[in-house]
């Protein structure tokens, strides 16, 4: 009897120990970002699909959605996103949302060449969505400062089914090299109105904040220049612009902080996000102070 009780007790302890280990293992797995171990080549999967390409495409699209939607995606990075979307669209070339979502998320992650490639693949093989060339136009304008390329893609977008008249106006403006942060805001807002999936909408909202930050900062810097001309000195704080009647109010920071005047570089910055983009004519590499989508380092207001 005693041996039986001891065996039961030992069994219970073993089960309890296994349960603790399982809970710890589950917690450890949940604490990690969702990742994809391997993405096969589309050419191989087309042969291996045995006529079920649509089904395989849907399965890999579900995996892509999990990959993009993970709460720790920015921490993990997006190395597998282009191969995943490339595979999905190899299996199903008409999968419009794969091109669009992939292009937008890759752009927001700073992976511009991959974003362009998947969107251009959509232009060639996917449905005739105006959003594909339109977003390539945004990449060229906002991140590369290449007005000519942006105008070409905006013109292509304007001729696609469903494109609004606003896109033609944007194409003309870009062709005349009159682009500005206001133009970036207009580009994103136009696309944002026509995007339904959550992943694309979230990344566009993120980029819209960056464009608004740059627009506000340049407007405030122009106001500081006017103050300098009128008063013969720089401002010590942006509040002086309001006191001098040059601006009615300091606009709200889209990232929840506040705008500050940095006397060291004589530029306006957000206290919550250090992003500043240098617009200039002609192709150039993006110049970010941090990678889009990554947590911004803290900045102490001067």
C-alpha cells in the first residue's frame, strides 16, 4: 500500500514538473517574435503544388499575415517578407492584396528596393490596381527625392481603373518638381482612403505621421527664418513665434511629443521622434536618423 502511495506521489510530482516546464516553454515561445524558418522558391513550389497553386498560395498568405501582424514584428525585422510575398504571387499572380500589403510594409520598414520590386511585379502580373504604381511614386518622391521617377509612376497610376482625378494633379505637380512635404501628405492620404487591410493601413498611418512631422518642421523653420529677418536673431524657443504673431500656434506633434528648436543644428525636432528627412532634387539614398518602424531613441529637449 505504501509503495503504491509513493508511486502515485512520485507520478503526481512528475506531472506537476512537466506542467511547469510546459508553461515555461509556452511562455518562452510567446515572448519571441513570430518568424518563418524557410521560404521555398516559387519555381519549386509551382511544380510541387500538383495543380493546387491557389490553395498553396492561400496557405503562404496566411503565414505572411501572421508574419506581418506579429506584435514584435518591428523588433524582429522583415527579412522574410519579400520572399514570402514573392512566393505567394508566384503561386497566384492575381493576388492584389499581397502586392499592395507587401509593398507598403516593406517601404515603411525602409526596404525600398524590395518594396519597388514587389509593386512592379504587381504592375506586370497582377490586377490593374492604380495603387501599385502610385506607391512606387511615393517611394521615389518621399524617400529618394526623385521627382522625375515619381511623376512617371504617378502618371501610370492616373491611367489605371479607379484612380481619382487627384492623382493626375499630383503627377503634374511632381513633374514640375514642385513637390514638398505637403505633397507627401497628399500622396499618403490619397492611398490611405483606399486601403482596407489593417497591416497596410497601420503602416500608412505611421508614414503619414512622418510626413506631417516633416511638413510642420519645415513650416516652423521658415517661420524662424522670418523671425530672424525681422528681429536680427534666432528664437530661443518656438513659443516666441507665437508671441511675435508669426504663427498662430505651434502645431501638435503627431507622435505625441512637442516641437522644439535645437540651437545646435538650428532645426526643428520632435521630442518624441528624431525623424527628419532632407528633401532635395535628384535621386539620393534615404537619410533617416532612425529606421522607420523601429523604436525611436529618446531625445532630450534643449
